[in-house]
C-alpha cells in the first residue's frame, strides 16, 4: 500500500482527488489545506507521493516547494502539482523546483489515473 499527501485549500478538490485515487489504486490518503499544514503532515506521514496545489493562502505551493528543497530526506518524494495556471512562467517555475509532473485544473480523472500509474510503474 502506498501513501499520498494531498495539499490543497479547496476541500472539494481534495475530496474529488481522494476518490479518484482510491477508486483504482491502493493508497492511504492524508490531507492538508495549505503548505504550512502540508509541512507539518509531511513530517508525520512520510508520503510516497505528494499532490500539491500552487495557489493557497498561508503558504503557497511554491513556498512549500522552496522549503522542502532544504530538507534532503524530502527530495526524492515525487510531487505532482495541481494548478489552474498553464502559463509558461508558472510551469517553468514549478519545473525548476523539481516537481515530477503537473495536472491542470479542473482535474480530469483519466489524466490523473495515467499520472499515478506512471508513478507506480517507476517504483517497479
């Protein structure tokens, strides 16, 4: 069984993504509503993968990424960014911070399944 951490300020997005993941994959899911809560959860949960929103109050996804880059034990955790921003500047920024992949909002179940399967295949 794998573990995932979903960090998004929108409870509807978190619930929808959780349902999508658990429908097809053996994951336990933890949730956080902003980057600050995500950092706290990260130290407790030790997830195999993180789904991270970029635009959140308190601590954005970009700030979260900048913080975890400072901790070597977190560097190998795959991160899939969830964003409504598809402009080149935002994509360049998140790629430069070492994300594994990104999913554009609104979240599409088929795309999400493919991204998760790609992650699972990389572990085998």
